[in-house]
C-alpha cells in the first residue's frame, strides 16, 4: 500500500461521518456523534428528521451537522426541497447535501435543473449546499452538465453519489468532477468508500471531502499505518 497520505487527523477532517437510515434509533445517532467527536470528523450526515438530535450532541464542537435534501431520488418538487432544506437548517443543520433531479438532467432540461438547485442554494444561504449527481446513473456528458449547472447555481460542492444508486464513487468520476468545477469549488466523493485505500484514491483524484459510513475503520487503518512515531504520513 502506498504510504504517502495525510495524518489520521487530517484524513478525519476530510470525512463526513454518515448514517443514512431514516429508521436509525437515537442511540445509533448518539454513537455516530460520539465517534465524530472522538476522531475529529468534519461532519455528521443524516436525514433531516434526525438533525435536531445530531445538532444537540455536536453543539459547541467543530463537527458540522449535515442533512440530506431530496434524498435519495431527487425527484421531489423544488418547493418540497426548499421546505426540507429550511426545516433542516432551522433544526440545526449547517450544510446540506441535495440530490439533483436526475430525470431533468437526463432529459437535458437544464433550466429546470438550474432552477431546482438555485432555489435550494438561495433558501439555504449562507450555509453551503452540496449537489449529489448520482454519477453511476449518468454519462460523462451528463455529469459535466450537472457540474456546470451546480456551479452556475451557486452550490459549494458537487458530490458523486447517494450510496443508494446503481454504483458509488470512482476515481474517474472524482477526477472528471474536479476538472469540470475547477479548484474553487468542492468535490465530495461518497458511495462505497469503505477502506483506507479507497479513501486515499478519492483524495488523490481530487476530492476535498469524503462521505462514508465506514469512517472509523478508515481512520483506524490510517492510525495503524501511521505507526507510533506518527511520521509515516507524508501528505498528498
């Protein structure tokens, strides 16, 4: 395994610790928050109805409460997405991960896609919005169009996958998204990232953030690779 990667703490700071189960029990959500605080993850990402509990447990910390919007299909009306975003922010969310309307994107209804994203971005200001493209269901041309529209609509990030689609993040898609949006916009890789090697491949391909439900295993593997003197990591 390539040992040229960031310290475990820096790696944790790139991870959104994720539990996307609308039926998750409070004790599971509380454990998610404890793990995020212990390991120093960037954020905790859950369904909007769970965000108030998450926000309470993370209060006073640097870990961000993140809610998904229009998840996982993206087919809700724009008005529904805006309501969901506002409810989540009112409950304590500080970032939103919204799903693009895939049917509109695939039909080349770019005006509808732009307006859908723009409405959520405007309603959520000043809090950042990440736009989930569900890359495994799109052609490269559609992925590029989604990136252009998300950037034009003021989104802060484009994101590969929901984790509930036909496939997850790939290094190819991350590199494609990075090239499309340039250095001034974020790229989040998510979906199927379960190992340290996968996480590092996504970062090397151009991701700024990773979404994973295997975050603890990833940073634990990084800590083991780091060794007791902490000098095995040399950065990306």
